[in-house]
C-alpha cells in the first residue's frame, strides 16, 4: 500500500520518566492518517505523547515532523496541537477566548479564523459560554477546537473520551473520526479502549511496558496479534501449545483436539488463542460442526449487552454471547452445552 510522505517520524526514541523507561520507539505517521497508541495503564502512552509535544526531553533518539527534526525544539516552536485527557480549559474564559488563547499567545490572533474553527467543530453556538456551563461532550469539542486553532502540523490526543459517560462517548466517536480524517495532518491518538482503536485508527501501535510490541493497520493488529502478551491484552484467551497430529495442526488433549486453519510454522513457542465472542454455543446434538465438543456450564455472568459463560470441557472455554441466546439455551450452572470453535477463528501467537 502506498502512503503519502511521512508527517511524523520517530526513530530509536528513549525517554526516562523517574523509574520508567520508554525504549526503542520507532514510528511513522503519514500525513492524513491516524495512529492509535493502544496500551494498558502505565504502559508509557502519555510519556510518549509528552516527548513528541516537547514537554519531556528524550535521552536518545530522533523526532521529525514534516521532514524537519524537532527533537530538541521547545514546545512553542513545534506547532503541535494537544488535546489533554482533562481538557485543561481555562474556567474564567469563554469558549471563544479559550480557543483564541493559542493563536493570541503566538501573536497570530485572528477572530475570523477562530470562528471558522468553532464552526468546523460544531460549537459556534457555544462561543460565549464558560466551560463550567458545558456538558462533558461540549468541553471535549472545545479542547479539540483549541488544539486546531493554532493550525497544527500534528495533533496529539491523550485519551480524549475517557472522562465521558458511555452514551456520550459512543455519540462522539464517529464525529471525532470524521474530523481527524478530514484534517490532512498526522494524528496520534492514545487510548486503552479497543473499540476506539478500531473505529478511529488507521493504524495501531500496541505499547506495553515502555516498548512497542506490535504495529500495523488496525485490522492486522487487532485481529492478528503476534505474541501472547499482546493477545491477552486484546482480550484473547489461551487454548494451549500447537502440535502436529496426522499432518494437521491441532491443540488440545489427545482424542479431543481442535484443528487450526492455516497455521504458521509450528514450534514449541507457538500457542493457539481465541476470542470469547467467536465461540458458538448450541444444544448438544448428533450433527456436529468441526471443532465441536460438549461441555458443562460452570458460571453465567450478565455484563450489560452481553453474557459471559464459563464452560468446563476438555478445554476450559469462556464464551461471550447475547443475553437472548443465553435465554434460548437456558444457560445456567450445570447445563450441558455444545461448544464450537471454528478453525478460522483460532489465532496463532508466539508464547515467548
């Protein structure tokens, strides 16, 4: 796939933050694309954003933007827009004054341009309001407008939706994706939420323990993790090591094995994983799909829009299903159930 010329380039970046070490970060974010940095709390996501923005000095490595090195430039010379997790709005200033703050500080105050940014983000009608009178979603839009008002060459967003309630967050995701992809500049979006990564990111970098463990398109990374730590973070469950049996790649105890479709070369460090949402539950019957076995329900947990089912079988299985399906199957502890793991739903990852 041909990409446009890179907007943001990071090479061999090392950053020390107290006892934490961000190490060997290599990233390229072309203009017009959104990179989502996905990782658990404490992975180093904010440390990396602070280094790109110039708030934290790296101990080694190189950062370039638009072909020019900015590694040691102060923040005010980088022209990078930042949307903080807390939004960091000035409570005593109106929405319009908050958005004008950056251009005014750099001597480029243009009220007409500010009005244009407010209209683009859909908050022109809030121009005279104070942040304390706004909803969480409205404050988020003000923070984005303020970041855009400086005409940034790069936009950084640090978990911008995490402070919002679920309905508001869901409402804003699509609009934020459309806005980011319409800017024509690179954007780096930090989150721990896989659904946000799927919806907003063109590309995903999984950051764990201060290192990027996997990077690629959103579909590649989220659907095909390459190592066990990444798979577990993404919510996959482990079945066990792969082995060859009668020419097939299989997992599970002898006589109760599951076939794996199109596996990579097998060695002792390769295991099979699955997503609980890929498990198919059905009544025990004579007709059997491939990779189907009987098990006994151990526990059923209602989790809002889905139901988690724990099953004891030759391989211990966790399934995620719809509440309607759970009711149809009368799932309860002790229920006998047929479990199917389609061969093409199993993922193969390195265990070390």
